[in-house]
């Protein structure tokens, strides 16, 4: 494909037809590699964790036929990306064969580097710098549109319609985790690290709206979402499902750590003075995610643990597996009453 106004326009049209970040990144890497005749074009994202910053390759187009690596890589193992992230500006290096490898940072609306577009030219090839920078700008702007569509308009957390995509990725990631399960949670141990899903529900929220009005009710939701961002790790995924209900997808951790983080959040909320409203409490039900789980089953089991917490005093954290093991909840049971326990 030669670089002409028509080919550029066709490429832009193709990019803007994508409706998910994954499809956008695959399309961008493939289109730019072909249009600019690049032997390598890839997109990766930095992932801050408690153990440092790792790089997750989302899309790669290479003449060598390489696929994105399955495992995350420490950013320190790639000095070019480390330098690019630290400075927030485009960085390049000349390789032994004379080709140029360049990292283009993609900066989000908070001024943070959220992705890198990495390119490599052939030896002696002139870099189509203006073309690449233009596509980086298109990628950044379109990411913003996709992110806005994925966020809850009030709290800025991820919204419910993005949950399935995130859940599927977590289930796929769970397939390498060794779990003693065999289809029976009653006999399943909770050792090791697993993904967890927790449902957080504000106790008696209807009373808050009825007493203080929806303006203060919205302020409670905003402050609660801010407390969630502080309480949970950057690799955990936070959602508002609507109303006063929030969902957390925890990155792999132990049962004890999951219990501790949910309990710490519950205590933080109970000790926080909300303007005008004063003290509020939350109830939490959570469940382990296994590699064959469906979203409806996981949410249903976490919801059953939540209903148990609300029905036994509120302002508490309950584990579905623990309730099953203690005989407080049968593993198979009909749906609980639809009436909420406010």
C-alpha cells in the first residue's frame, strides 16, 4: 500500500469503525505497519503494580510473525520504554543494523502515559514521522471517546456495559491459576491467589435520597467512588452497576488479602464523615472467580453473600465460599427474595 491521501483517508475510516479498544489497537498496528511499510509496529500499555511497572503488549504486527507475549514484561527490561514513560516524550534508539526503533507515548486526559506506540523502520528506510504522529493523535483521541463511553457519567468508574469484556479477560487470565475446585465450592480450598468479585451496596441509600435529596445522594456516590479508588489497587477494576451498587474485580490475591481489603474499605466508609449526611455504611458480598465461571453465576453468588450481610445486620463483609462452608448458604438454592433489604 502506497501512502496517498486516499490510502490515509481509507485507513482513518477503518480505524473509526472499531467499537472496542482491543479491535482499535489490532487495527491500528496492522494498518500503520502496512501503510508505512514498517517491519514492526506494536501497542503496549504500562501496568503499575505493587511489584513495579509492567508492560502488556496489546497488539503487534511484525514481519517476523511474532505475537504479543503471554506474560507481562518489566518496563525496566526495555530502557527505551522506561525513558519514554519517565519523560513523557517520544524517544528513539538506533539498532545495530541501522534501523530505528521509536516509542511514541500516548498521554491520557490526566497527563499520564497510558500507552506506547512502538515502531521500527527497516535499515536505511526514511521514517514517515508525520504520518506516525498523526496516527498516534487519532489513537489518543479515539481512546478518549471509547473511555468516555465506558465510564459512568457521575462517578467516572467503569460502567456496567464494559463489565462483560473485563470479566472475560479475567476468566481467561484465571486459566493458568491452579485451583482445587472440581465443580464443588463446598469442597474447594481457598489457598493461593485468585481473582475475586465483590459487590458493594450502600446501606439504606433510599433513606438518604428521601431525607437529604438527590443532590446529596449524588455527592455520597461521588465520595464513595473516590474512597474506592484509594482503597483498591490500580490493577483492580472498579464499576458502578447503577444506583448505589458497585462492583470490584480484584486482581489475583489470597483469600485473606481479599477479605482484608474489603473489610478495610468497609471500615473506611463507616468512619468517613459525609457532608450533611454524616455517617453511612456499606455491605459487601464477594466470591472467588474460577476459570469456567459465567458472569451471571459469579454475580449471583456474590449477590447472595451481599443479601446475607444485609439480612444479618448490614455494615459487614461476607464471603460466599465461607458462608457455604459454614452451612449458612446452600450451594444450590432458589433465588432469594427480590425485595431489597434497605
